[in-house]
């Protein structure tokens, strides 16, 4: 017998939740990696980018979950 329900029922109700968590974790990993790379830049590169050491310290010391 066919299911004639007008309401959507997912066979995997948590699939979207896992996808959302994976996206969040990927963002956190990317931020941590970018901040680590930023911390490794030398003074000449920072000067070329127009950034000060205090700008870098502020960004690098943020927790990974904060944008």
C-alpha cells in the first residue's frame, strides 16, 4: 500500500543535523588554521599587508569558535 501522507517524513531525521555540525566543525578548523598561519607571518609580510602586530595578536588570541 502506498504512503499517501501529506507530511514529509524523513527516513533519517538527524541527517540534516549531522550535516550542520560538520559544517560548523569545518568552519572552526578553517579559522584555527588561518589564525595559525597568520601568527607565523614575518614583520615584512605584515607590513606589506598593512597589519600591525597588535592586529595580529588580537586575531590570533580569539577562540576558534569566534569569528
